[in-house]
C-alpha cells in the first residue's frame, strides 16, 4: 500500500496563468501558498481484478473505461494499470471547499509505478 500526503494550496491570484497556452501569449504570474491542511491518496492492490475508486463517491468497476472520475481514469490509462487496484482520495477539508483535483492527479501518476506488481 502506498499512502501519499500533499499540502493543500490557496491561490490568491493568477490561477490558470501558469498554463503554457496562456503564458506563452500573455505572460503569467501566480501567487499561492501551501496551508497546514492535506490531501491523502492511497493506492493498494486488490484481491481481484476489479477497480475500486473512493472519493466523494465509491465506484467498483471491471474496466478503466467505466470509471466516472476523469482524473483517476486518465491516471490509470497513463500508467497502463487496468485492474486489481483500489484508490482512495481524502482530505482534511471537503473537496468542494478548495480545488485539489490537480494534486490528486499528480500524486496518482507519481506513485502508481512504485508498486512492484505494476512493473511492466
């Protein structure tokens, strides 16, 4: 099992100006700060080939294409994991209070290949 803890950020201004499509044309400036609240992502092997995804909802599916959560679905596609895994995301504050989707995606992609069963 892998458990990843990442501090949450608050953007004061400039959110989105750090995307290359924008700052290559207009320049960019972002002011943000980490706070003492965290998001946690856990990834563990399942006893079967199903995919269990836990966030504000719970999904149990047979194929990656059946996952409704876009970021988790695309993270699984990127890392070529097609079954036998359980992923949960949780945070110190509600997901709707701050946008932390980018943190979920980053943590998933970075830590998925760390488990030996997923080596290709």
